[in-house]
């Protein structure tokens, strides 16, 4: 069984990326041939239009993955563009992709509904994502609920290809990531780069503490009891603190007589401690960039070998290769 997932290098990884996805990717590591994780720099081109920014973001994503616990001996880590076979498979799929199917995809549909211009990259994004998945005979794709549609598109395109040319491509299945790991941003909404409300995993502790102290809270007086389960600040704290510490904090909420500044300080302390080892590992990896690039190169070699096999199968099936 092969697991595959990717993440765009559109900026530094934040708490939402980690608890919503990356932590679970790391938990799913097994044998190297069975866990493929890629940095989706081709997808990122739909939003990142600066060469140096994209290069730096891609390297930062690799450093972050490795620092957070992705083990290159137990998973294959690579950069999307280092596997050109995916782009060719994307074209084979594009030739049979119904316009109506792509017009119904969320990202394109939502942008058009807001009256914003959408380019061909955004429109064809689901086909490239399908190629990313199908190129490796992926069985399982861990995704959030908002990404399930992309797996359905991949299945539709693979099914259509198989119907026309014979059984060629493996139909993947989505594995829903832990929905309970909803991470609120500093404004209480879902943490997202697009909302500008993120807290970065590897932000310097002093700067991170300042950001945490600016988290939006309600105006209820200190002595008023509060419900912890509905408070974004408590939700953040519960991601980092041990069960007994969470319960003690929850009791303070229900009892009242405390200020949100106390919770913010506890959150800052807990989050800095939680990522301390990862922060130290990142410094070590950053001091040895050649090793990081070697890991990415090794990963790309493994990924290309599999993608070339699948592409050749698809080429032969549809008649562009003898």
C-alpha cells in the first residue's frame, strides 16, 4: 500500500499545517517505498510568482519536514518538479478531462463566484494533482475534508482513462485527516495563510510570544466563568499541553477569576517547549544544506523510477509509445 501527499511551498509552515496534516504524515511513515511526500512547487506557481521566493520556500519546506520528524529512511521526500514524468502524465489526463468537471472544482469555482480572474493554472490544477497521485500508483491519499474533491477528480480521470484504454491506472482512496485538529488563527478563524492569521512553527520564540499576546479574545470580565471548549485560545493551548494541564486550565475557565493574559503566557510556554527539539534539528539541517539537497535528490530518484513505470504504461495504453 502506497501513501502519498504533498504540500505547497507558498510560505513557512504554520501550526495549522502541522496539526492538520504534517504530524499525521509523519505518523503514517513506514517503509520508504510506501510513503511518498512531495513539495508541490509546480502548484505553488499559481500564487508565487517570484523566482527567489519559490526557491527559498521550497528549501524551507524541506528543512521543516525533516526537522519535524520526516525520516528519509522511512519515507520518500522529493520536489514535485524533479519528476517531469508527472507533467507528461498530466497532459495525457488533460486530453480526456471534461471541462464541466474542472469548472465544478472548488478553487476555480469559488474564485469565479467572487468575480476574480482565474488563470489556466488554477483551472487545470486538479488535473496536475491527479497526475501527482496517479503517477505513483498511490493507494491512499491523506487529505482534509476540503481536499476530498481532488481525490474524486483523480478517480474520475483514472476511471475514464481505464475505460478508454484498458486497466492502466490505480484508483486512489482518500484518507481523511483528523478533523478534530482544527487550528484557529490569531483572529479565531481557521488558521490559513490566505487569512493572514497564522503562527509559524519555527518563528523565533521572542517574536512568537509577541504574536500570541496579540491573539484576539472576547471582552468578558476576569471574574466571569467561561466555556473552554468554544474558546479559540483554549483550543490552541490544548494542542500543546498535556491532558492534566489542559484539565487544570479548563477548570480555571469554568471557575473564572483569571485573565486571558495568563492563558496566552501558558500557550507561549507550551508551544515553545513543544517545538524546541524540532527547532534545534532545523538549525542542524540548515547548517548542512548539501545533505538536504542530497535527500531530495535521492527521493526524486525513487519517485522518478516509479513515475516512469506508470507513465510508460499509460503511453503504451493510449498509443503514444510502442
